[in-house]
């Protein structure tokens, strides 16, 4: 492992790009790094900006490959500590991106300051993904939400992105009924969409994808949480001023206190405790640079 004490200086906070000296370059020659994987308490979190994720999704669609795009926020992190299968699923995902200021601040607390560009919420990501799909006339299948909200989301999207072939299915079906799931998978595979957005909430959506991903004939599976309700206009997006300061959780809590009280009040406290124990035990933050350059590992003291 290469030890770098002043690693944050390698990151330009005013740029979309992380720069690092390459071992096989001389003097000031540098290679462009557009992504890095941070191992926070042995959980791999892929820190990528929006354009890098869109590029990865587009490549999978054009090359007819399959990738899974999952995400880490504090709730996902806590679930990965509680559920071994959930941890294994996120580790196996092709991309498990940073989705939340809480994760960015935790990484900073452990010694690595990252630009806000590496916090990629679906509020920021989905419009760019859909714009790209519209330009390339890709197809998108939405799985999740109530029937009426799903239909509203589909109607809204068809008007805004007329070149995308949209389809969908509600999320209120028996996840354990083999016949129901077989019929749903057959419906999806018949259309063979480029992108499948699964929005059924954590950890239900991850459980379903983990169980059936090998049978799905799609290029990209995106785990979207409440994204379908948001596209239907049922759940409002958090204002940038609030989300960029790390208080989106409070905004959500005030809007839905009964549903989110345990998740945020207990969950955030549990997450903070994990970090405190990590510092007490002198745990180190491991950073792996990934891009079109040779992989390298960095261990933070």
C-alpha cells in the first residue's frame, strides 16, 4: 500500500476531476482520474461524478453488457452492517455510488475530503441518464410504486423524453410468489429494456434484484428507492441549499416523521457510533483509484 499523508491536496475541489500522479509518468505529467473507490469500514463506496456514471451506463447499453448500479447512503450503510446478504450484494454491484452528504462527511471525518460532485443523488443522476437515453433512443422499464403513481410517472416521462420507449410495472406484488415473479421477468425480458429502474425501497429492491438479476435481460439495473414517486411528483425533491449542507435527512424527517423517525434518528446515531469506534480502533481508510489508468491503492492513516 502507498501511504499518502497529504492526500486531500491531490484533489482539486473546484474541478469535476480527481488528478493523481501516475507511477509511469515523469515530472508534471498526470493522468485523469474520474472515479475512486473508498473502503469505509470495509464497505466499497464508488465515488464518481454524474458524467462518469452516465458514461458507464451508456457503455453497458451500447456494448450490450449488464451492470448493476446500487448506492450508499447512511441507511444503506447501516443495512450493510446488519444484513450480511445486503453487504455482499453491494460489494458485488458493478457500481455502488455515494448517495448522500452523510457518506461524504464520514469519508472526510476518516481523513479524505472529496468535492460535492462525488455525492450523486438520483435527483441529480436520473435527469442526466434520461437525457442520454433520449438522445440514443434507449428503452427504460420502471419497476415499483403504486399503480396510479407509476402511470403518472410514465405519462410525465413520455412527454418530456419522447424518444425513449418507456414501460413499467407497479411494485405491489408478492416478492416470494415464483409464478408472479416469473411472469414479471418474462414481461421485462420480452421488452429487453436497456435500463431497468427498480424503486421499491431498501432493502426490498436489493433483495429482489439479488434474487433475480441473473434472469433479467437488461443492460443496466438501477436501484432507485422512491425515484418513481418523485418522477410522479408525489415526493418532492429536497432543495439544493438544504441537501448541499447535509440536512436533507432533516427535511425528509419533518415531512414524514412517523415513517422516517427510526431511520434517521436511530440510524444516524448508529452510523456516528460506527465511525467513532473506527477512529478509536485506529481503522484506516483505503482508497483505490479506478479509471482508464492502472489501478493503485492508497491507505489513509
